[in-house]
């Protein structure tokens, strides 16, 4: 972990404790990853952690973006070993193209929450609130840096999606998906220009659509009954 850590980026359990003080017992943290990618699904994870956190690794939890891949892998396994429940929702690129990114993120989060057993009675979400969720919820600004359960969800979602992107790299070689995980790096854009978009590239995003030389309307027709 970093030798010097800004206290603003050390997640704590104050939000979860406040919820439990109001009578909520199963408090889930939710976060997503992959919103800004040109390829691959958007993934959300929901995590309910125990109220008592006694393991030394708890102090190592951070927003997934502040951790190395190895740190995320280790912490994800420890979160899985310790959590009361974990759920992960995946929305594929063709559906992102159909419903738009905002709706895709909300859907992935709802799918993740539906997998939790027991179901949560309160939900803490990184930054936003989830449209159409029939549960009490709170969006927390910089939640993945400030709220322990949201930070745990960010780690779980990131590791899950990175593994998916490595699998997709095997199915669609030549784009470097395992390396850049679908983000719009210069190398990724160069591969797109040379090879054209793969089935897991998002035509909703203008760089992909321009390279594919296809309108959104034409793309929707090509999706047919998917």
C-alpha cells in the first residue's frame, strides 16, 4: 500500500454505522466499473460486510483505482471470504448500445443487488442513486474513497471485470483487451482503426461508431432480436 495516504481516501464505516443506528441491519455498498470503456461490459458489484471489522487487511481497503492489480486480487479474495453476501451484475455491450450508458449502469447495480442473500434493507451507492430501486438508498460523493462497503464493491467489480476482459482478449485477439481493459488508449484506437470494431465494442461511443462508419440507427437494426 502507499506509504503516505491522504485521510480523505481511507474508507471508513461511518455511513454503515449510521444506517444501523437507524435500524437497518443489511447495508450494501454498490459500485460499478467500465462506464467509460470503448469495449466490454459494464459491471457492478454489491457487498454486505459484517458490522464488526477485526481483520488487519480491513485497513488496506481503498478505492480500486488506488490499488495495484495484485493488491486488488488479494483484497477481492479476502472480501469474498469475509462478506455476508456479494452480488455482481453484468450488462453486455449490445444492451449498453440499446439502452444507453446511464440506464446500463443502473441495471447492472440492480442485478448485483438482486443476487444478495440476504437482500439488503439499505443501499449505499458511489455518487449516484439507482433509478427504480425499491429500497432506501443514499448516493455518497466519492463513496468509493470514503465508504468501506462501497470501496469493497469497487474492488470486487474491478477484479471481476478485468478477468472478463482477459477472457474476451482470447476470443477477440489483436485489440489488447487484456492490457487496457477496453479503455480508449492510443494503442486501442490504433487497433480499432486497423481491424475495425469487434462484437464487444460499443457502437454507442463515437470513436467506435466513426471507425465502424455506421449510424446508431443502422447498428440497432443489425442487432435484430438481441
